[in-house]
């Protein structure tokens, strides 16, 4: 998904490809969301989910992103929804399952992509930590 994120230049996470790093990041977010059983954990999980989608949208809208325009628009729309929902869920007792499902759908899409050489500008150094 992330095609041009020069500000993320850093050694890859344990040798993972950018796609694998994205899968890991979504997995970490989903793990936090699923385990958020108290208010502080819920807020932290929602913040991390918002942060991840914000980073992705920044990259998707950058001029050098090489994904097809229609796919970028669809991903930005999904990401915007996820960010808005994450913010609302901080203030209201909304269920977190819709965010988990969206993130799982993104992971499935990433896994379904044919393998390609990793771009030099991998975003794997992003500060989306568990």
C-alpha cells in the first residue's frame, strides 16, 4: 500500500518487507482493539488505529505513491472512515468490531497481492508500536 514514504526510511522491521510490516501493524492494532477492555486501553488502541490510518493516508495522497488512482481513492475513503470512527469511539461507547473487520479486510487484501520487489522507501520504520 505504501509506495513513497521517504520520511519512514529506516531499517526494515526484522527484515520484513513493507507489505509484511503493514500486515504486522494492522495485526498489532487489531490485537489492541480486541483486548481493550478498560477505558485507558480502549483510548490507546483507538489512538494507534487512528495513527496507523493517518500514516497510510499521508502516503496514499503523496505525489510519488504508485498505486492505481482508483485504489488510492478507495483506501483513503476507508481510512478516513476508520479515523472518524476511531475518534467517535473514544467519546462514545461504539463497538470496536467494525474497525477490526476493516483492518482484517485490509490484511486479507495485502496477503492476496502478488509478490513484488520491495520499494526502497519502505515505511517499516514508522512509529506505530504495540
